[in-house]
């Protein structure tokens, strides 16, 4: 797969500078504001209250985290936990001082309200502009942004489906992106969680009701708020949609009633945040969307779990230009980056402004993957022309302000039929309708490959798109029309479960070799995780070539039967099933038997005699022998010798006396036999008494040599 260069978000800070609503504030503030100064503040209470986002200086380096996660080939769960915990830690550690300051301001009624966030280290503050200026001068504050309004990307055209509720067919756009061919492969998005941030969803619509995670997944029992978030009214019990837009987009993602297939990933379960365009004069602000992203990045509030985290979230809204929102503003980017770092693919509709330009943040091109922006084509026309309204590139929201191609990908967005609140169906046109198609394709890909990373998903979608318009990537279609079938085919399949070979019996504290082998259908490198059944698993090792037999040794320190299992994963983190178990029975080590010593029972000082030593080991272990000659000489352990092999040694004693030879055998586990003893008598000291007894000694030696029976008799006597 092609790897593209990642630019760093920090670069764009330098380019665009810092813009706030009524003033430009330097980040290099003079000094922190002392509490005493509070007494000197005077506010004109007629001054307008503004809502701002205060960014603290200390921020998590998400790109750094992602580079590290990519290098270690981290699972999505690991990415999620690392991201969320890092973000929370920095917020919890650095916000207390500012919070204390805001509390004091609030007591004096200088601050109306504030809310802390951790998805980015920010605090939303509703206060007077003059107080904003004070806050911005604090040493711990990086900058202050206005809390911009956001708006729905309104459909260009909409009409109800007057023909019938059930059309008994698959929607043409779903067909055009080849989703049914993926379903035929047995992939429907099952086991995958999808999300939207939109106007809400009609949780009772027959095309969607059965797949709302809040009812479909028993893990949500008692916690509907993990599956539906209402940042305006906090009515988090059951999803609803007073607008209609969000029910339509979710229908395209995963909706479907029997015989009427409107959704791309009908097997997926959905969650949603109803943050956009809720009407009734309630302010729709950036902070509300941030709250939705902060909910979505960990709905159950437990960073160690990621079953509650959606694989993908499509967004059919934008931050408006009409309220002074500056071009290429990075306000939003960090929340999207946090979600993507946690494993959620974030999708934005390109906008419905045609050649006037792209919406925000879909105009961002800080690298090839962000923001993932979707154009609309007319799938009802066999030529799949780009919709007139679909926002065109290029964009200049790049790290160095140079031109870049946008949008990134196209999906069906003209006359798209999908669900509307109340149980009916209707047609809508807009890039809002195109991005849910992309959402559904991501769900299909995540079913095919559970740990595939956000960037890998986008890259596969780019590379498998059906090119339209000018050859290659262009400013109308991006990479072209999304092709669900090709994308899922390119999404890696797991390696086969490893095959294990090795011994079935063994002895404690002994190293045994096992071979492991698996093949990956795409021939990707493989990594192994080996469970040896003894709570000492061998963590991911690799990479190894697909099909290469690897040898791994392991030592069991306890006796018993142990079940060895292994699984493999490929370069795309796709994990195999567990291997068949391989049982090994580990027995207790047997100590070597007491050494048998043979040799003469008497002799003369200074004369060399041969002794033999022999032990056996019931396990067949090699043996090491140690001999103590009882005259101050000790061989220490020598070996190895085969079990049952006889060791021959020559020794002579200098002095006359009774000696007791001692011998031990030990096996490679250092388990030692009991001590063996062998007594012998040295009759004379050859050195000292050689002259005096020479003749007698010589006589005896000769006599014994010539009369073996005498030797026997003497041996028995002594
Ligand atoms: Ca969680
Ligand atoms: Ca093209
Ligand atoms: Ca693979
Ligand atoms: Ca042994």
C-alpha cells in the first residue's frame, strides 16, 4: 500500500495565525493575572456576553501518539485507550488553576458559565469580551477562539416518496457502489458500530429501529445514553429526530426493512448524536459539537473498552463562514484528529456550493487523509456525473498554503431515497446524502478487518475508487466513485490459524522447541502471539514471512498438562483465529540414581589405580560426575556423559591410610543424586617408605599379579 507523507497539524498554526472575534491576542502573554487583580476589574454590564473556547498551552501530540501506535502495530483498542487516557490526563493535570480562576470570576458574575473538555485541552467560557482579554493573557492559555456557530448542509432538493413505502428492491446508489456484491461475500457490517452526528434519528423507523445499538446490543441495558446523545436537551433515553435530515442519512448508512434496502451496511448497529440544527432558537455552537465528539470517542466513559466506540462517523454539516469563521481555521481539526486517533473514521460532506468552494472543515488538506471530504454524483445517470451543487476544489488549506486537490471521494448524492421520520421514505439531494454511503463502506471494511487503521481504510478507498472526470485525482470527484466491492477485497483477510508442532511430553525446567507456521492469503508478513498455558504468554513476535516455519522454545517451571495455543496477525493487524490446541504434559524431574563405584579396595601409596563410576537418569538426562578422593582432591563436576555410560578415572594416594571416595551425579537441571561412598585402604606411603619396604612391596605386588585369587582374598580381608 502506498504510504503518504503526514504533515503535522502544528505547521498550520504558524501559517494561519491566531484569530479571535474582536481582537488578536498574543500567545506570549506578559504575565499571569493575579487574583488580587479581580478586585480592580470593572465591567460594563451592558457589554455583550460572548462564548469562547479557551485553549490551554499543554496539548497532547496526537500525531506523535499515532506514529508510535503505527510503529508498534497497535490494536484499535490500544489506540483508543492510549488516546483517551492521554487526552484526559493532560486536561485533568493542567486545568485546575484556570478553573479556580474562573470560579472566582463566576462568583463576581464576570463569568456566566464555563464547561471543561478533555477531547482537547479547552474550556468553553461564556463571559464579557473584556474578561476574555484577561483570560487570554494567562500564562497557561495558548489562545482563545470564538465559539462559532455550525449549520447543517441543507439538502438541495427533497421530496417524499409518493409511490410506496416498500419498493422491494435495492436503492440505486447502494447498487452503484457495489454494496450488494459485498453482502454476497457474507459481509454486511455485522459486529460493526456506526455513527453520525446529525439532527437526530427516528429510533422507531422500521428501517432503523432494530439496529439501534441501545436496543439491539444487551451491553447497553440500562445505558441508552451510550447509544444516543442529545447535547441540547439531554433527552438521552431514546433517539428522535425533529428535522428529518439525520434519519435520512442514517438510513443510507445502515437502514433497511425487509424487501427495501436503503442502507449500505444493513448488518451494522448504529449510535448517534443529535447535535445539529435542532431549531427552537437554541444556539448551535462549536462547543455542542465538541461535546458530541467527546461523547462519541468513549460513550461508556471507560477508556479500557472500545466496543462502545463507533468504527466511523459521517458528518453532513459545517462551521459557517457567515459568522467570521476564518479560512482554514483549525478550531475543529483537533477533535476530529482525537476521534481518528482513537480509531473512528471521520467523514465530512464536501458542501453544496458547487464551484464556490468547499465547506469547513472539509477544506482541510494538511495531509492526504484529512479531512476526508465527500463529493456527490448522480447515480441515477449511468455516466455518474458530478452533481452541479457538489463543492469543488482545490483547497489552499495546506501546511504551506499551496494548492491541493479536494474533495477526496465521491458517493451517490442526487435523488437518494432513504428513511424519513414517521416511518416513511423520501428523496433528498446533497453531499449530505453522499457521505453516508462512504460511512457504510467503512463499516463493511471494518467487518472484513477489525483492526484496520483509519489511514489504511482511507488509502484503500482512494486506491480502489472508480475514476471519473479527468484522469486520476481531480477537484470534482476526488479519487472517483467509491467502490465497496473492490475496497473490501483490498481489505486484508486474516492469516490462517497457526499450525503448531512439537513434543507432547516433557520435564519441568527444560527448554522445548516448537514450530509455528501460518500463511496469510495476501502474503503479508505475520506476527505470532503464543499462549503456553502457563500464564507466561509470548507477546506478538515478528514480522515473519507468510508460510515461514518459525521455532520458538519455552520452559515450563511447573508440572502438569499445558495447552499451547497461538494466533497470528498480518501487517494490517488482522488477527487469525486461535490455532488448534497442542497439549504438553510436563513431568517432575527424576534425580540421577546413586553412583556405582568400582575399583580396588586397597593399594599402595603413590601407585595409580583405576576406578569406574556409573549412574543412570530415569529421564535419560545426560549426567555430570563429581568425585571426592578424600585426600583433598575433588574433581568438581565434569561431563556431560550419557546416562548409564561408565566414567573411568585414575587416582593415586600419597599417604597410607583409610580413604572414603565419594561420588555424585547430577543432571542438567542441577538435581543431584544421593552421595555414594567407596572405602579403600592404602597400605604404605610409597614416597616415604619406598626404600624401607621396597622389597616387601615389590614382592606383594608381584605375588598379587601372579595370583589373582590372592587379590580376591586380600580384598575380602581388608
Ligand atoms: Ca469505552
Ligand atoms: Ca478523476
Ligand atoms: Ca492479510
Ligand atoms: Ca533427571
